[in-house]
């Protein structure tokens, strides 16, 4: 069905011999080391997008006559090749690379850069806009990117800068090497009159270089724009494991942002000198764990990339600025998901099967983030973050499905995760939990409280099993006792003993599970109007003798 069904790319050498920002063209030669996945191949296909023109094709150094049609180069092999063989194919080509409104290979004045995915273009992978490749989410390779540019310009790629060769003819060649295996959409190049701002971060395992390639006039704005990047990186390392890449890198582009491995495309307008776009660079940085180190195996599973990164961009706020900021951000996002996601996207879609026209939409990003938080609440922080580390280590530099994630979290937590994934990931809509009733049997100084809960659903009918949700018992002095109820089906109950006489029972008082409701509490200490955000409820207080919950 796709080139990746029959062949696997081991390594790419992408040699951009000329990048003409006036004519908006490239002249290039890409050499791909391939190995077959099936036996007896006498031809192999590579993807390359027109209007690029193929000039010549070589197989193991011998020129062959290839057919370039419908964005596929069909290349005859010199002899039949089978599993275990390797061949080197070089394609020489030139022309104006394709781009859509967002993804592809762009020119902006004297600058040029690629963005590895298309938002509206389907299929979304757009590595093929600037080099011949196997362009999907699952074929992973290592890369060398060489780019020859006029003196005065820089070429910035992913990984490590191997060398800069002064050619003596008014040009220089930049050579970048990316040692980790990544899909084609995570490989990058950006060319222009850049200035380099350098820093280092003392990571868990080593000192990590930080590079910012920006317009010369923006260098003074870099420290303020990325003020807390080291704190955020330290948090991610602590929660998700050591940083796996050679460097942390951002490069200024005319539009973006895009999580190219170690070379994040970052819009020039976001380099402001202040923290106004902090959540954006935090989001993109988190992709070095979720999206780059472990990648979704198809577009319909984009929540594995974007839902987790959206969670991270909110989670760091909780860790650095406090839980109230986190609650406010997540509550607003969750309300928007419940109210509008199904309308925007034509229905309630399972997170692991989002239609491609909505790959980069609300389900993958925002609903995905709330489901990650629900998983965090389901497991508890200690188990959740250790399981995240194990997931990222066990499946590092592979492409995965939600089923792979479920199996890995089951293995690493000792908890059967099928109930959670069935309820939150594999079926559209969102479960809703509520208190049906509670009963109290008082004793001397304690009370036995039996809490009855029920489950409904917003969206297509489905009843989840293996549910867990926290409940809080409170007395009239606001003393609390919190526990978790486990149940399957439409209803359940549990009994606990509390050291007071209860006045009320609340489900998910601290807004951690993000089921199909938005609620919050306030302590009222003065008269006037009191608003409860995202609940369509406000309270007018005319008289108050004491503070009230």
C-alpha cells in the first residue's frame, strides 16, 4: 500500500547542493541505504513530491532508468534483493519544493526552512517535499544533512554539527548528523542569516548544549523568551527520564512551531524577550519525549504525540506555579472539549481513530491532554510518572499504538489497563461519574459512610468497567477524608470509616479526573457576586455571618 510495506530506510544522506531563496528552488542529491522487508524485489519505490524534477538515479553507483509518476519514483534494482540485503540508492533532483499553508518547504525572504507535517495535506507526512524517502510515521532512520549556502548564511539541522566546510567559492557547507532513528517528518533544515546564542543545561546524565539560531536582531531577546527552559527541562527529566538527544535546539522561522528533533522550528514573532510564549516552547520541548522519542504509528493516533505534549504544557505550570493555575487552565480546556469538540469534528471519535481531517484538532490535543490527566489520576502520581519513564524507555525510538501503550502500562504498573483504555481511548465520548446517594452510620467519634455512585456517558453509548474515581467526605467544619471507589458497570458503592460525622460527599473534588462534567468549589468570605468558572452558575451573597464552603 505504501513504500514502507516492502522496504525500510536505514540511513539518509541529504545533500542540499544549492538553496536558491530568490528562485525558491533547491538542487540536491539524496542517498538512501535501504533494506527489503520482503524477498525477491526487483524494484523499489521512494516518495518525492512534484514539482521537483528527478535528474538521475543510481543503484549502488550504477545509473538506472527510473519512472517518476504521481509522486513515486519506481527504481529498478540491479538484481533482485531480499530480506537481509542492503542497497544504496542516490536520487539527484531539483526544482521548487511543495508547501501548503503550513507544512512543507518554505521560503521567506532570504530564509528557507521545512516544516515536516502538513495540517490540511493528507497524508500529513511531508518529508517527501525536499528529499526522496519512505514517508510515514513508522519507518525510522538515521540522517546526515548537508547544506551548501552562501557565505554569511547558516544552515541549521537536527542532531550534532559535524563540521562547516569553507568551499572557497563564496559558499560553505554545513554537515549535521542525527544519530537517533526518527521518521522523516522530524528531520529538518533551516537556512538564513542566523545568529547563534548558546547555553548549556546540567542534565541528569550529562551537560546538554542549548542552541538558539535566531535573526541577529533577536539575540538580546533570547534569555527573556526562554527564561525558565532549564527549570522545565529539569522537571521533564525528573518525571519522564533523562533527555535522550544531543542538544536542545530552537531555530527561528517565519511560521511554526514544529518539533523537529533537536531543532524545533519556532516562530520569530514568539521571540519577544518575555515569557508570553512560554507554554509554546514547553509544549515543543516535551515532544522530545512524547512524539520524537516515541511516536504515534499513524495519524489517527496523534493524541500519543499531541495529547501528551498538551498535557505537559499545562503540567509544568502546576509544578512551577501551583495547582490553582493548573486547575484553571485545564478546566477551561476541558469545558471547551465537552461543549464543542464533537461539533467541530463531526461527532465523538475514539482517540485512537481520529479521522485524518481532524488529526491536528481538538480531540488529539485538548481531549488527549485531559485523558492523560485522567490516567494520572487513575494511577496516582507515583505510579503514573514511573510508568511514563518505563514506557518511554521500553519503546524508545519506535512508533507505537494505543494498544502498545495499554500493554506497556499494564506490564509496568501491575494494573490491567484495558478498562481505562476502553472507557477513555477506544470509545468516543467521555464517561460521567456522579453521587447517587450516601448513608451514614454514626459511632462514638467516627462514622461509617457508604457512598453510592453511578456512571453515564456523554457521547455514544458505552459503559466502562474497572472505574476508579476519588470521593471526598466533609463535615460541617470542613474536615475531609478522601478515598477512591473502584467499580464496574453503571453503578457501584463502597464503605469507609471517617473520624467525624459527615455533612456532604463530593466526587473528584480537586478536578483531577476530567470526566464529563465541569465543577469547582469556592470559599465565600464576603458579600457580592461569586462566579463558578465554566459551570454556568453564579451566586449572589447578600448576607454572611461566617465564611462558607
